[in-house]
C-alpha cells in the first residue's frame, strides 16, 4: 500500500477524473468525497509502493527474486527465499498489465494496474506507470495527468496527436529487441537494448513524463551480455552469478551497463540483471542498482512476447 501522502498529492489527478479542472467547472460532488470514492474503487491500486518502483541502493548488492508462470498469460514476481509477493502481470491484447496485487489473469483486469508494458514499435516496448513520481509528489495542479497542451490537431480539433503517454504517465524503461548472428554455431542470439531514466543517489530518479520529457541522450544504457564460445566445451557458454540458472532456455539472459560507480574502470561492463530458468515454469530474476523491481520485471516479461526475430 502506498503512503497516504502520495495519495493526497495525487489530488489533482483525482479531480481531473471527476471533471474539476478550474473554479468555473466545479463538479456537483464535493472534491474530498470524490477522492475517497476513487480510493474505495481501487484508485490506490494505481499508486506504486516504494519497494516496487524505487531503484535498488547502490551499495545493497543483488536483490534475489523469481518469476513464476501462474497460467497462460499470467505471471508473478516473488522474493526468493521468503516467497514474498511483489508484482503480478497479465498479458492482454499484446500488453502486459502489471499489478501490485496477487491475482490470476481473470481477476487482474478488475483489480486495476499500476503499470503497463506496451509495444511501441515492431520490436520495441515501453514501460509506463499510471502515476508520476515527480508530479504526484511535488506538483498539485497542471501535472502530467492532464492532456498534453499540443495534443489536439490544428486542422481537426477532435483528433489528438499521439505523444507516447497514452497508456500511462511516467516512462520507466524503453526496450528494443534484436537478433545477432553467431558465426561459430550459425545461430541467432537474442539481444536487447534497454534505456532507463538516469538515477542519482542523492536526488533520485530523473522523471520522464509529459511535463518533464526525456532529454536527448539522457539515459542509462543496458545491453544483453552475449554468451561466449568455449573451445573446451564446443558450445556457447554464459556464466551466471552464483550459478543460479539451472536449465537451458532461449529466455535466459544477462544485462550489463558501463561502469556506474568509482570502483569500476571507465568502460568496464557491470552486470546488473540476470534472468534464467530454474525449473518448470519458474525463472530466477536477480537485479541491482540502477534497476527497480518493476523495471527488472518488465524486462523479463518482454521475453514472453519476443518480437526480435529477423524472419
């Protein structure tokens, strides 16, 4: 459950939902009553708890978790060892609807979602949250819940221009899929390029929303760490941290980024995410700074809707 202060700071969002945008357009219902109605009807479910959206601490090391396929199109993320529930996801119409509540695919549609992983191109995904860290915490009106001021077409005022925020308010990740040819085996290997908002240990994550859009080339770049050819074994080998991955799968992968702290030499790769099959319908998911659980979960979900094949 998110803190009450965050819900209170979402007041402008709630008011826009009931038609309250200025003093000349007050709804018949009292604004405070409208806010409580929204909370009772599940509005709180859309506000993400810090343990799901906050990036890992730079000094905390690996966060160990696993992902389980509950049923077709339904997945759960849990803390490994404690079996504590974190997030669930439901695939519907090509989009993954992510919730903070334990639910099956049929139930999840009625629970309300806190984020959505949606296709943004032939081989691309965007992770969008339904709330905004910057606007909900710091702004009380004119926040990104409102329509973009340039969203109406000048010729036809009824036609809205698409700006990439139709499914949510804050952009948390962009994922691009591709395949690379491996000459030793003559096979194609899955590859991902992931852009995350920059994270500062003092000021927190940079917000990408309608009010504070992404700046050019301002992103933490993650990329799939490809397996290497082993002459001794005569095959491609990927060495996972702590030997956590137990079974071969096309979904197994690791992600790296360039050095993000002073302990690494400039340009040295830094493993920040690993995902792999442990048993039937169960995959380990380990991540660390600068990733948050919701971002790590979304990256692995994209493996179940792979679009990167060149065929």
